[in-house]
C-alpha cells in the first residue's frame, strides 16, 4: 500500500510501531485535540468537522506541503488513522484536500 503516513496526533491504541510499518508520522496534519474532541466521531457533525479541519489545515502549510511532496514522490500514499468509522474521519477529509 505504498508510503504509509500516520495522520493522527495520538498513536493508535493496540498498534505497535512494528505492526504499523509507517514511513512518516505527521502529527501536524491531524485535527487539533479540541476539534477531535468536539467531533467525537459523530456523523451528524461531519460537514462542520470538514469545514473546521480545512480551516486548521490552512494554518499548517508545512504539513500539507510535506504530504503533497510525498504524493508526488510515491505511486501510492496510504493515510493511516485510528478511527473506526471509515467514512467520517480525518483521512477522508485530508484526502479530499490533497485531491483538490
């Protein structure tokens, strides 16, 4: 699955660094703790989460620059996240930003 990039501030529970086989851990690409706690993986808050997360990302130009660099350098970049919901998580929102 290509270059594996963890985009959470907190290391995923129950996952060893050897199991994860990550190439990069970009904490600055993750939502702030405040935003993450507010969202609380509630699908009803998804649209507002995306708006707020994109706003935060605009302030983190170095993290976005690094991610875009990795996308250019590798055929495949896999964004790793700890959420159980595969449709409503920061990786989905970040992928949308990177694809724009």
